[in-house]
């Protein structure tokens, strides 16, 4: 009878060692498979084996429906990011990297699993904490990712890192997009070539004082008339007066209407044009009588517009 406790302890030790060996072998098997297929392509059988207890490693499984007949646009959008995440982890893993396996279970190969989990939509990302070993959780139930956020490998990686133990966690390494570089280089060379060929036509336009004066004047009129206020506050174009009429100018100094901005801009524009005409155009008129008539006309325009502004 004295040997019974020793035998029981020895038997439990043998069971624990066999369990540890089996879960370690399982991890190594799938880890080797993951190096050739990133992430692991699962079916009902391999899915159940991968997440079965005891499990001393983390598992991230994407349940998707990639077949075109299912019309899952989100599945096709997330798949490249999911594969990038798996490749980055496999290539960047070190000795102190937490044990993590990535798998993909398509509906065409995992109907039973989808029915068992009562899934009616895809994709679904499940993260399984370990149920054994030093990183084991008391509750090893899977954690589901919320796809309401941006569909990026970086976002999913940040989410998983919250549930992983301390250690080296590989960063996302995106491949160099040589096609984009070639496209941008071609466009840049095309723009430089086009500018070189057309420079004798373009430079006089760019260096035109009248052009920049007109653009500056337009910008000044836009900002002094209250265009930015309308853009920021989203003010109405016109409003009613409560009696069936229309109000074009808002009362007070803290509000304004869209049409009010246009009216003020038109008044300022006519004043600007009249001032420019008096300062630049009229002195160039050779006929004194015609010059005097133009001066009187533009003076009347300026005085009229000033009176309108004072009455507003």
C-alpha cells in the first residue's frame, strides 16, 4: 500500500509527459506545414485537430467563403492582408516569439465547422489562446475579431498582440511594389518630358503678372466674402421670413446665408474692377473726352456699390 502513492505519481507524470510530447509534436507538424503554405489551409478534420486540447500554442483561424458563388466581397478583400500577416510572422519568428499558428478554413471545406459554430456570415476571425503550458489561460475559449474597423494586416496584428504573452512579436513587412514604382517613374519622366517640350508655351503663362493678379483677386474675394464660413458652418443658401418671403441677408453678425456671400462677392468684384480700370485702363485712353466719360462712369459705379455696402 505504501507504493501506491508513488505509483500514482509516476503514472500521472507519464501521462503528463505523453500529453506534452503529443501537443509539441502537433505544433511542430503544423509549423512545418505553415512554412510551405502560409497560412495553413484547413478542412473540418485538420481544424478540429489544430484547436484540440491540450494545446500549448495560440491559433488564429480565418473562416471565410472565397468561392465566387457566395459573393463575399469582404472575404476577398481580407484574404491578401491575412496571408501577408501569416508570412510576416513565419519569416520574422525568433526563439522568444510566442507560439502562434495561422489557418484558413473555407466554407467549401468546412461546412460542418460553420454549422457547428452557427455562423451565418463570413469572414470570421477566431483567436484561440493555449489551454496548456506556461501561457495557458483559465478560459481558453476563442476570441472573435470585429471586422468593423479597417481591413489591414497591421490592425489585426495589433489586436492579436493584446492577447499574446511577452516576447518578440514580428512586425508586418509589406513586399516592395515594383509595379507602382515603375508606374510613378514613368509618370514622372512623362511630366518632365512634357514640361521640357511645352516650356516655351507654359512659362509665359506661369510668369504672367495678370494671371497671378487675377488668381489673387479671386482668392481675396472668396475669403473676404465669407466663403470659408459657409463651407465650415454648412449654412443654408436662403431662408424664409415666416411670411412666405425669402431672406437674402441673415440678421445679426454671427450668421450669414450662402446667397449673401455671392452678393457681397459680386459687389466687391465690381469695386475691384472699377478701381483697376481707373488706375490702369483709363490712363491709357488717348482721347481726353472719352477718358473723362470713363472716369465719370466708373466713379458712379464705385459710389453705387459703396452705398449698397453701407445700407447692408
